[in-house]
C-alpha cells in the first residue's frame, strides 16, 4: 500500500510558530512522525512521500493550499493518505481536515488522521476523514501511532474500520435490511428489557446530565433572575454580541425597567425572525410579567440584572464557560432561582 | 523539548561522546520532565525534532535528585533551587525521571 503523509511545519522539522507561513513542499520518504508510522507499518504499507505545509499559510490561503497539496499528493498515486496526527492543534487539525476533504473527494481514497476530540478539525471535517481519537498534545504520539497504524491496516485488508475505532463521521450509509424497522426496534427493546446486549442503529449525541437543584420552598420570598440565550440586549447592542457563534455574554441592569419596548430593547440573535422580539422584547425576556408577579406577591423579587447571549451556533464549550461566570455572579447576588428563556 | 535544545543535545552527544554526556533537567512537573528525559534517551516521543528516531541513550537527572543535588554547592542550591523545591511535587518528578532513565538510558 502506497501512502502519502501530510504534516505541518512543526512536525516537518521546519520550525515552530515563526515558520507557520511555510509553503507546501514534498519530501521523498518519511519525515518526523512518519518514521514511527513507517516502522509500525512494515509489511503493510510504506510512506512514499511527505507533504509539509505551514499551518498559517494553509489556513490563510485555503483554496490555493488545498489545490497545491492535492497536486503534490496525487503525483505519488497513493492508496491512502495519513494527515497528522494533529492532537489539539486547531489550525493543524483544520489543515488535516481540509486535506482529507479534497483528497477523499478528488482521489476517492481514504484519509486517516488523529485528533483530540475538541480539535475544530473534527467538527468541521469528520465526514471526510477516519479520525482516531488522540490525547490533546504530542506527548500522546506513542498511543496515536499504533492507533493510526491499526486503522491503516484495516484499509490495507480491504475492510472498513469498525464504528467505535474512529470519531463518528456523521455519514449515513444505506443498506438492505432483512427485517423491517419496527421488528428490529422491538427486538432491541426486548433485549434491553431482558438486559441482553444490543447495538443501536442510531447512537444519540452525548448531552450533559445536570442534576436539578432543590425546589424553591417559598416563591414569595425568592429572588428570581432572568437569563436568556435569545439575544435580548439594550437597543443598539452595546457589547456587540454576535448574531451567531457569540463570543461573549452581556450583563444589563433592570433598575427602573418595568417593560421592554421597541425603543429600549431588541434582540441580537440571527437565528430566528426577530420581528416580534424587536417589537416587544418581553416576549423573550418576560420582565413585564415578572414585575407583575412581584407586585402580586407571587415571587419575592426580581434580580437587578439580566444576562444575555446568543445561542445561535454558539459552541457548547463557550456556552458552558459563560454559564459558569453567570452562575458565579448569581451566587454572589444570592439569587434563589433562574428563569432561562431561549427562542 | 524544543527543537533548538534537541539540536544542541544531539550536537554535544556527537562532539563529546554519548557516554560523556549527562542531561540535568529543571522541569517544573513530572510529565514534562519525563518527556525531556525520554527525548534524550529514547528519542523525541513527538517525532518532531532533531532527536526523532534518534536513541542517544543519555542519562537524564532532575536537579532535585540527590545524586545531583549533593554535588551542588549548598549555598548555590539554596539560592537558585530550594524555593522551587518547596513548591513543586519533588517525589512525582524524581520518580518519573528515574523511571524513564532506568528504562532507556545506556551509558
């Protein structure tokens, strides 16, 4: 099996960040981690050439980079390409992913890579590559190399890697099943009920399980806060919260505010029709109703600030970080409960 | 270990002979110190620098290890090292470095 290896300037021995503008070059044979891969691949395949490109240059000249790297790779007529491993290096992961995209589309051959699960290259390019999950730094090379080699050997044997040995690609493949879906589902259910092993046909994404807080005993004494991912901000969006993939959240005073109006408030959110939120932002952040409830004695008080970000396309990791800071602040103000409104 | 240091270690090992060179490490935690010890003995574990695939087999000691510490002028050690010795996890660091040394060092 003929293999071409794609690596960045660092693993290519060219240099660190100061050499990240290094343009694509080919070296015959192995460079850097390719030495370890080649040793482990003995008898199965051989890295015939290594393409090296600086991470900055690749990402700043994406189209040219993809075309140039593809041209250099295709000259060697490989059966497979190894890109990386990139661990948690973001731009390197994005470059490996882009190489995987162009190689799999244009040459129709598999691309094997290794990345840390939070590398942005995983999210963007996972359907184009067979990505082995690695640790977050190059210190994990000694585990990454055998994992990548094991996957290459699967391809060399003319097989497809087993699910679970790579980061899920989000690719659905049609096949003819012997039994119809309802029968298969009931069979699985019966196995589950009788505690026998079964394999799901549609794995669910992993969500955080958050343990619920203790219930509020007496609402009429509770201090309630409003937090929203619906993007409600003072008119003019003073913190410039982005309409998508928000990089921040805002904290705004409710002092003297009893009603949100088209003159005073609006939404920064770009993921839904903002007309009705802009006409009356209470529809997303119900300040008017909560003021009424305070007056009626249903709740003790309304917290003097509200917190807002835009949920549209915002990374879970960012949302978590904002939530941690907001929760700290709420603790400091001795808030008893929070109403979270989305869109 | 960065590329420049790898290059220097390799150069000195060639110039003075592997059996004549010992590396003294000052890493602040166990994993980094162990990786440096591995780099100069078994080769760069990240396979990126000049020592990728080069097994020099050099002995590496951490400055905290008694074999080295006892050879340093106590006044100098006191002035330069002892403060860090108080705040770092000395046991973990010395255990990691000596484990790697016993596994890979030849000289």
